[in-house]
C-alpha cells in the first residue's frame, strides 16, 4: 500500500531520512513541504532539515543562475508562444 500523504513527526534528522529515502528510491524528484501551522514551522524545517540534506549532497548549497528560469534551464522569450498558436495572430 502506498501512503500518498505520509506525515513525519520528530527531529530534523527523521525528516531528512524520510525525504532521502523517497528521493533515492526514485519515488520522488521533488517535494511539497507543508509546515505545521505554528509560526516556527518553516523556520524549523529550513534550520534543521535543509542543512542535513545539504551535508548529504542531495540539496543544493548554491544555484548556477540568478533566476528560477535560469536554474531550470528554461529559455527566455517574450510574447505569445508560437507553439500554442498564439504567435500567428
């Protein structure tokens, strides 16, 4: 049985282990992180989990580009995309 919405509760290492297990198994190539509703939820994740993943080499410490477009390797273009038929008007 697959749990599509697993919930991990515990210290940062436990979360990092869980994310790494899924990533290395090829079960995921990225994650949506939904921190708890408390004000420190995202801070705790960034301060405790991200450094562990960076130490393990599965989360980048630097990005090659200055923009999301550059980091994803998406070519820059202006106006309608001709592939959608919008460029013929």
